C-alpha cells in the first residue's frame, strides 16, 4: 500500500507517494528527479547516496520514506545551488577520476564543514564514503582548503 | 613520427574530425572516458594542434555509428595510440585548412597562423577561419600525407595541467548513463544464479504487481518494472524463492586448487642456458581473486525500434560489444548501434558488457526501453574477477652475487575473457538462453605484453631467463582483465626476489637493482624515488620498502618507496614515487592516475580478497570486502621526470606493481619474514608471526 509523505527538500516543501519501505534514494532519483544522489550499494555501506537529514549526513539507500515525514532533506543539488566553496575546490584540485562517489562525499563534507568540524574529523567521518579511483588525497586537500 | 595502429586502420582526416560552421570542432575517438581523464587529454592534443580553445572541441567517444573502431580502451594505450592518431589527424586538418586559405589569399601556408580558429597573416585576421572554410575543404584524405605535428617545444596546451573537461559535470545529475531517461523507459534487475554451474529448478508461482513483468528466456530471469524500487524488491522476492541445483565445479577452491589441476603448461620465454649459480634464491607469492569494486553498479539502457537495437553502455569496447550482441541475439550487426555513455570508474573487464545484453533482452521482453542495473552482490559474485594466481621465482647468483639465471612459474587462469577476444562473445547471459552458448575459456595477450605472465619476465639484466605459465582447469568464478593483469603479483614477487638476492649477496637492495640495470631512465626513477624519501627514521614498528618496474618492460617507468608502521595491522604512512611516462599530456592528470593506482595497489595488498568456501563465493557486500578508506590513505608525493619530447608511454597501469612491491617489502623489513600470501591483513600478520 502506498503512503503519502511530505517533507522539505533543499528548502522546498515536497510530497511523494510510495511504499513506506521504499528507500528515500529511489524517490529522489525517480519522482523528485534529483539524480545527483547516486545508488552505489543499496545497503548503506558505500556512501554514494549520502544526503542530509535535518543537517546530519545519512545514507538514503536504506532510509525508508516513512521515516522522513516532516524532516529537512538536503541533497547535492542543494549544496551546488548554494555555491558551497567545497564544490569549486574539488574541481580545482582535480579531486576525482570517475566522480561517482563525489556527490555523496561533497554532501557529507560540506555539511560537516558548515558545522565547523576540522579537516581531520571530516577525514575520519568520510570513512563512510568509499572511493575506488584513489582520489582521497586530493579530496582531502580540497577539504583542508575550505574547512576552517 | 610513427603511424599509430588506429590511424593505419582509419587513415582519413575525416574519420577523426570535422569543422562546424559555428566554429566548433567535432572530434571522434574510439577511446572512451572511464574516469581516467582521456577525454581531457585527447581534447588538449587536438586543441593544441589546431590552435583552438579547449571548449571549441566537441568530443564523441565510442559510438559504433561514427567513431573510428579503435578497439578496447585498455593497457594504458589511449594516449600512446589513440592520442597520437588524433595528433596526426588534427595536424593534417590544420595543414589542409591553411593550404586552402593560402590559395584564397594568394600567399603561402607558411605565412599563415591560426589563433582560436581564426586564420592570421602578419598578425592580422584574414577574415578566414576554420568555420568559414568548413564546407570548402575536403578532409577525406590520408592524414599521413599532410600531418606535421608541432615540435614538443611549440606545444601550448598539451603538456599543461588544464582542468578536467568532465569533472564538474560528474558532480551533477544527468552526466552519467545511470541518469539516462527515455520515454516509456522501465527499470530492470536480473536474477543471478548462485554459482557458475547452478541450474534452475521449477519456477515458483509469483504474482507481480501492476507495472511489473517477469522476463524469462531459458534460465535468464529478470524483473522489469515502471518503478525502479519495485523492480528491485520483486527481483529480490523472486530470487529468495528459487530452487537451484549446484554442480561439481562448486567444490574447487580458487587458491588451494590452483596447483591441483593444471590444464596446460606453456613455456613463454626461454633462454638456452639456465646456468647453475653458487647461490639459489626463491620466492613464492599467492594473490587471491579480487573484485573490480567500482562504486557505481553496472548499468545499460536498451531500446528496440522495430528491428533496430540501440544500446547505451559504459563498455571498454563498444565495437566488440556490438558484434557480441549480434551473435548472442542472432541479429544482424548492422541493425545494432552501441553508444558509450560514462559510468563509474572502470579498472578492467567488469560487468558493463554483460548488463548491456541483459538490457537488450529485457527491452525485447517487455517491448519498451529498459534501464538495467546490477546489484552490489552481483558485482562481487557474478562479474568477472581478477583471477587468483601464484607466482614462483628462482634466481641463481654467481660468486660476486650477480644474478646469472632466473626462472619463473606463473600459475593462473587467463587474464582476458573480453567480449570479442578469442572470437567469443562472452556475455554472461548467453549461457542461460534457450540456445545456450557456453562461455569461452579466454586467453592471454602473448609476450612481450603478456597476460598472467605480464612483467614475469624481469626487466633486469640477467643472462638467462625462463618463464613458464601453468593454467588450471577448473575455476569456480569468471575471470578476466583488471588493471595491469598479472603485473601486480609478478612485480611484487620479482621485487621481493631482488631484495632476497641483495641480502644473499650482502648488498643494499637499491644498489643491487641499479647494478642489474643499464637503462638511464630506469636508473633515474629509482634514484629519484630513493632521494625523495630522504633519510629513514628508525623504530621497531617502522619499515621502508622499495619497488620498481617498467610496465610491460616497454611502457612507463615507476619507482616507489613506501614507509609503513606495523601495529595490529599494516598502515602505510607515506609513498614517494618517481615516474617517467615520456610525454605527459596533462601532468596533473597523469599524477592523479599514478596515485590512484598506488592507492588501489595498497588496498589490494593489505585488504582485498574474494572469500570462498570450496568454490562458493562468499563475498556479498562491502562488509565482506573492505577497501582502503579515507583514514587509511598515506601521504603521497609523486614526481614525473620523463622528457616531454619523448613518445607518450601511458600511465594508468604503471604504479600498481611497484607500489604493491614497496608495501610488501616494507612489511618484510619490519617483520623479518617473507610474506607468501596476499592480502597482508590483520589476520595474515598474526599467521606470519606465528
């Protein structure tokens, strides 16, 4: 049975319908056409689907839509629309190869930078985000440049 | 300049580029952007030869309808072959345009230059441009008759670290194949058998909800639905209710079984006289099967319009994929178009081709366009793996400690089962269709490149060398090409052997290597990496290790020094590297590739292993297959020291062997024992020390 869920997406009220167990990621990529958030494993292990929930980075591939009613969801689209300085820094540092992991990393790191976390704490938090091309060092260089 | 193979096959300028009336240049390449930065490098080469801005180049990569069929994007050859072809074609195009302009202006071409596509004489615009002449110049002429590429010292764009042309787009929605939408497109998930030789029993009754359909052809099973989540949920529900019978191959262990059933033994490289030495030194090293581990899942979109099939795939070789689809679907190849679209990072022959056949079958089954996506467990269990292998090496030393003879035995399945290779389509689902086609046994590229045996022939000066390759019969998983093929294992074994020989000879390991080399470029990278590391700090838990190789003994040179700290596990703190890739089109991109290879090699050496019980693959998720994480990444310092006026040698695969060797030699320096099995995980350290 489908359920209607209303929440805030990057500052705008939205309403979706779907099975209560459906992970948020599928709603974002489907009904809401926010495809910047990527499916990597579907099991909450790789971080490619990272979004923020009331400002806290979480994986969206294992977050049922029934759990987000009334909450604030932030995606990479929101980070880019706000011109977060980390996005430009990542490009300046050529901090990626395939970039599949980057929206998730950008979303998590930008949220932690905005909370005032230091680069070393962000580095440890990014253990939740896997990168297979080996661009970690460049990503951290970009984060160090932007984090206070 | 030698004529690179792609340009021999596609000799005409018009097969590589055309000028548009809007001032843009439409550039064609068969090489595809796998995350390695080749789109940027090819664009730089073309912009430089043509004297146009980077953003004037519009690059189409890997489209079977229009691109030169260059074959696979593999082997660190994209700049060496594909880039040099584009360099000659664009240089020829510039010469042809200037020749025509000179006629119109009644001058000589040597009096003309180009700036941002405008043709200039005596510092002034002539009113002519590539755009204005685009309709008047016939580019269907052989490039070699006209190409005189710029001298290295005249290049202004190639050789500089311009920003990646695609990285900003990769942060956003819509760039990747995964984000593609077609009108009426549904989403599909295949259901994979639990082992290579499992057979399906009776299909249970399964009621699918509205908007979902089962596609079955023989043992090929998929759920396709209008909604992606429903396709996934229903595919999982069905998979949980299926009854599979396992076959006998499921009892062969991929490592313990390697030496038990050798099918063929082949001597690949043999000097006449394997001299006896005074001292004999041996090394044995086993590496488990590894997963490609792309963060993105394999994806393809297929659309049938009447008899015409269009497939979008992140394949390494759209040309072979097209022919393979034709053979499996028994459909005329001329009715099939395969279009490359970017996916996640690709490090070799993964399941990107398999999912393209899946998508074509699903789209045919439901009569609509379908986007097919694999699941994470499929990527670990059903995609081709980098095969488990074992390398044994023996060196014999004379009374001065020099190596006088060497022999190696490499025990491994072949490292290539690519679609189209060895005349086999080799797409996963072909074996499940009603007219099942068995998967081919695969093959290795011959020496001097080699497959399993790549870099098993030492690059050191040794008078007598023999290399034997043994191939097991029963392998309980799919195996194929991953970044460097056998190089990783063979270079680690060889560089451990060099350390052991140096110890036996009572010499310093690096000096010992230098004494067995006479190539000044090899010597230069080794000395540079050693000097970059500086003096070693000494503590019981700290170790330094060194590794060097010239990839394929004919491509890029790389030397690495690694510093590690050993506690409960091995932690790599620093890697200093010096490389010589000849001309580097984008030095920062080249370093990015080299460093990515180093990180991946450390991850392979310390952490990665596809787990098996007998022949049953036990790896289901990232929890079963940890890779190197942010907090575990070392400081990396990398220098390119090659000459920019030398031939480009490629970069993507040159670092995995030397970096792996540096780490393993560092472990050996701390523990005082020679590791014989990878990975050097926490569990392996305990075993080594007991």
